[in-house]
């Protein structure tokens, strides 16, 4: 029986993970589930799976969580310290699905304990990729990618040498606005941006898909996880979201990974690795699908992709600046403080301002330095948005 913990259990990735575990409860001993404000869902899942502890990140909701757990025997805890304590509990497999930079520290702690880390928190690699990978090597732990694109790349590389890879192509649906005229984008609303044509995801990641900031993060992730050069990574808009990634080799061959747009495929692969097991996902009917479309992304429409390449060229803590400024810009868009197109302007201005003070970008990549840079970048982005308003 495998000991598993799920960080970010109430989000879309966490819920899909719970769906798979609940189908074979005899195979798993659930150690910890963590969540945010959805106390009812967190408690219900913790009781259903017989978790040892349920943790809410909001320290003010401890009494609510205790009440929701009732007499189930599941321990309740709250706050950042409790989250980190849960990450230190012995586990064989840990899902890292907390959204944002807050997911970095729990993931590092899980790796230090030797757990296999199923990584859905892309910000961990973007902000501190070298630190995360070095931690895994030092403890002998394994990181398995859970983003659909990186899982696809990982699977295409089974039995292959990374030295034989010529290029990696990750695909993007293009999000809600892929066919909108450019002049209309300035007036796009958060509600319009939060409607994805293919995937069922949360509000923030769906808006990031529309702006292509999600894909920009994934480009940086690809470089960090697979240790390849930035110029080897390409992005294609693929409206059907059936081909998740392609790997091109030095003999000219392309290996493509296809599957229905269902995150349970990537989650299930990581959960059962190195085996493959039956998964409750749609089987593709290629004849019914008929055609697959691909087109180059318009970087005037998606400046996030250009910014990602600038971040990879700069290195150091620029990824932490990029992610923090992006998160604050997204907050500003959702709150109506800035327009859709201004999110990229905020991130670009924050990168430029903090690059002029090299001590932020060039400092050693440690957890403390990432946190400090993250905080400064958020404050910088807030000031930039205040000037815009």
C-alpha cells in the first residue's frame, strides 16, 4: 500500500487525483490532504479517503475545518506551518498541485524526505528549477511531471537519450481568444477569458491560457526539467488539444503524444509510474476527429512567450520575478484594475525595473532568496499597476 499526500486537493488537479485514488482505495494510505477556502470539499474528501490529516492554508478557518471533520478521526490543522509539517510527514508519493509560488516549499520538503513528487505546480520549476532538481538528486527522490505537455514529453523520451533530442514542441490551445481580432482584446473581460474551449480548469489557469502566460511558464519548465537549451523549445497553437507535445530527434523523427484533454491521463501516468494502468479517460476516434491543425503563435498577440525567452536568457531569479509579477497582474485583471493586454505590460515593466538592480536577479537561488524576490516583485507589480490606474 502506497502512502500518498495531495497538496492542493480542492483544485482541479487535486480533484482529478482524488478521483483516481478513490477508484482503488485499497491501494493507498492517504497521509495528508491540503486545500484553501473550500473547507467542505476538503473535509469531505479527507473523511472519504481516511486521511490522517486535513490542512487548510487559511489559519482563520481551523475551527470551520474541525467542525466539518466532526468525529471522523481526521486531524485538522491550518496555516503555513501546518502545511509544511504535513509535507514532512512520511509519504511515498506526493501530488504538488498548490497554485502559485506557495507550492515551492512543500514540494522541496517532500523531496528532502525522499518522496516521489508528482509536479503540477509549474511555478516551482519556473522560480527555482535548479534548486528543485538539485534537491531531488541529493535525496535520491524522483520528480514526475504532471502538466499534460511535460508528461507527454517525458513519455516520448522513455528509452531515449536526451542527447539525441533536437527540439521539443509543446502545444497550446490558444485559449478563449485565439480567434479574436487584436483590437477586441483590450476590452476582454475576466469572465470571457475564464471560458476555455477545450479544458475544464480553474479560473486563474484558464485566464493564463488565454494570455498564453501559462504556456510561457511551461516553456521555462521544459528548459529546467529536461535540461535543454531554450532555442530547442518551440510552441505551436493546436486548437484541438489532442497532441500535447512532440519530441524531435537528430534523425528527423518526431514522436507525438496524443490523448483526450483530460488531466487524469498525466496524473494517472505519474501515480502508477513505471506501470501503465487502465484509466477512465476518453479513447480518441481519429477518424471522427478528421484533421489536426497547427499554427505558429503570433507573439504580438501573446507577448508572454517573448518574455519567457528573455527570462531564460537572463537566468538567476528572473523566473521568480516573472512568476510573481504575472500573479499580481492576473489579480489586477480579475479585479478590474487593468485590462487584458496590460498584464504583459506589467510583467515586462517589473522585469525591466528589477533587472536594473542586479542583486535581485543575480542572487543565489535559495528558498529564502526566492521568497524575498517574490515579495519585492509583487510590490513592484502593484506599484506599476497603480501608476497605470
